[in-house]
């Protein structure tokens, strides 16, 4: 994307001056109503790919700044190209106030805070998402400052805070994490959790159930990272409110591989697969 195109995206504000679409249920409200959400996860850093994907569906999107390729300008552009009806969460780099600010100042509706291991850590991250007196967030950002009064009046109600449990220590402290003030939901990073557990499949399943049950006890939704729509449906049936139905890396790789395989099967030339 050229700098001029990125700048145009940056200047594209949502139709509602407060940046939160009052005509569509906010993500926080959707979660509180107990519905299942199938989300799209993006790591490749392409605003154009985000825009194309959400034209085909999705209940919400996650833009991954921890392991993904999104730079600050890419983040601003990706948020700007989303329709108001699609909530945007950013998986931030860490639990710092600076990382929270980068995501929310870009206009995201909420954050996913990685590697949360204690209730105190969860509470501190949640506080960084809200303005005083509810929290400690500083005022700023291009999009919020377009109409800061309207933004601030809506933000405390609209901003959604998700914290990620990804380690054995996090699982052990799941109840206090889920019960932390101003935490709206818990999301399990199943990949890192599997690494933490030593890739023991049975142990992973036990940990997933433990975190889910801790969330139920706290009255909070629980989500889990899933690799595809089939796994997402399975986990949704097990009581997980938020699952990943598609991620850009897998979707692109799978599509290109399938297309090439189809071509090779049909290739009857001298060097084609059918002549092998």
C-alpha cells in the first residue's frame, strides 16, 4: 500500500462521530448476551486483505500485533477500512500502557492482552484501557481526537478488554484472572499453552476445560484460538463463546496449495503430474 493510500485510510473515520456504531450491538454487548462469535484473525499486515475478508462475513476481527506484521500505519489503515458493523480487536504486543494506547488510539473497539498470568496483571491491563476515573488511559490518537468529547463519553461503555491465558501459571490463576475488574472476556492462546504444557494433548484439553469453567464461575465469556472452521464449531459446541473460523495465513496458504494441486492433477503435458 502506498503512503498516499494509507493516509487516505487514516483519514477515513467511522460514520458515528464517537467511532462506535450505536446502530449495531457493541462487541461487549454481544458477549454479554451469550451468543457465539466466529472471528477472523489477521497476521499478514495487509489492510486490503482485511477489507476483502470482511466483505464475506465474520462477527469480529483480530489484528495481531504481537506475532503479526502490522506496523502502526498498517493498523490505522486496517481499522479504517472496516465497516462499523464489524468490531475490531487488536492482539497487542504486551500488557504495557503504550501497547494499549496504540491499539485504541487507532480506533479499535478493544484489545487482546497476551500472556496474562495473574489477576493483578489482568486488572492493570484493563485499567490502561479506560480513561480516569475508571482507569489510567491517556487521551490522544488521531481518530479519538476527531471528536474527543463524543469518543470519551462512549469509550468506557464500548471498549472491550480480553485477556489471554497462554501458560500453565495462567491456567492455575484462571479464576482470579476471569474475576479481575473490567475484564470482559478471557481468550485462550492454545498454541502457546500447548508449548507451556509440553504438547501433551490430554493436558491441554484439561487446561481448556479448567479455564472455561473458571470463566463460567466468574460470569465471563471464554474464547479459544482455533485453526479452522471445523475446530471452531467443535469448540463452540463445548461452551467456548469466541472461536477463530479463519486466519489469513492459513487461508492464503490453503487456497494457493489447493489451486496448484488442482492444476497439477489436470496437467496432461509432458512435464505434468499425470505423466509422472
